């Protein structure tokens, strides 16, 4: 195993265990709003501090991009850890047991290792570039589909970018005629991992941040998924608009997005 993946797993488990334990004392969870429909809790911050501490004790010179702390520049800018201490904060605040810790390492702009940990189910998704993806050390593969007939797609509403709601709902409505059903679970990192594990047949969402995507997209790709932006390109880490699934599933999904999306989200 890549030594950095080892550290990422250690950090993810430590943060995940802290998050799960925090739910036992729900009255001590303090939530505040950091943006429109965007919440942060003391537990997000505590979990992030634990992750940074584990990384820094092994790799003090590496740079870190963290959801709550932003960019923490190290002496070595070629290695960047991208962390989301609690992907699914709204679920966590409401006591819905579906959220994750997401950690990825990018070296010279390429994601090399990734892990996403669901502390409530004790499920650890991992990937190393060129070595496939695993769930609790067992190999996982995306489900190949011929078309969207019978497909279950994961998605997320653009709750931070409601100016795109009309366009998004048009895409959703168009896809709904062709696919079987949707799932909206509230953690983009886990949605990508569920594509990788064949639990859903595809995933699309707009307006995400790099820390929402970095780990999950490598896990999905290493499981054989195609990952694109809404224009069918590879600019999803910048645009935040992502489509993932098997080759034919992504092609069919992109057709609906192109036909119903507005210019702003198709860039």
C-alpha cells in the first residue's frame, strides 16, 4: 500500500470515530451558517483538526486544502492533501446517519491516492492510481449498463446555487422519463463511491467543491467509471459539475444535460 494512503486511512478513521462519537452527545453539537444553506459544526472543525494533525506528523512539509481551513501551504507545494472532514454536514446535524470523511492526495496535479470513510457503516473506500478501487479491501467495479432503462441515478440538488434550479429540474425531469429512479442521499463523496461499488448506476451534480470530489472521483475511475463535467470534458474539479457512471450511462446522461441545461452550467 502507498504510504500516503496508509496515513490517509489512519486520519479518516480517527476523524470518523470522533464524528460518530459526537452523535452520542447531540446536544453538544453547535451548528452555524457559513453561507447560503451551508452549515458548519464544531464537529467538522474538530474532525478537520484531527486529520491535519495526523498528516502533519508524518508529512510536515506537504500542502493541505481543507474545507474549513482553506489552503495551508507547506514547503512542498507539489504534494497537496485535499480533505473534507465531514461530507454530509446537513445529514449529521439532522441526525441522519449518512456522511463521510473524504481525503485525497494530489501529486503534481494528479490524484494518486484516495479514501472515503463512512463511520456509521464502518465502510472504507480506497483507491490508488492504476491499482483499482476497494471497499474494506475487497475489489469493487462499476456496473456496466447499456442505457438508462432500469437505471438508478444518484444526484444532489444545487442548494447553494439555486439560480440553476430551473435548469437542473429540467434535466431531472428529462432523465426521469428514461431512468428507473433517483437517490439523493446528501454526500457527494459517498455517491461517487456508490457508483464505484455498483450500488447506483450513475451520479450527476452541479456546483460541488474540490474537496467534495477529489477522493470519490479517483475511487470511481479506478473502479472503471467514466467521470466528466457537464460538457463531457474533464474540467469537473474546476467547474464543480460532474457526471459519473459506466461509459454508456454517462453518454446517455450527458445527452439529457446538453438538451436541457443552460449555458452557464455547460461550460
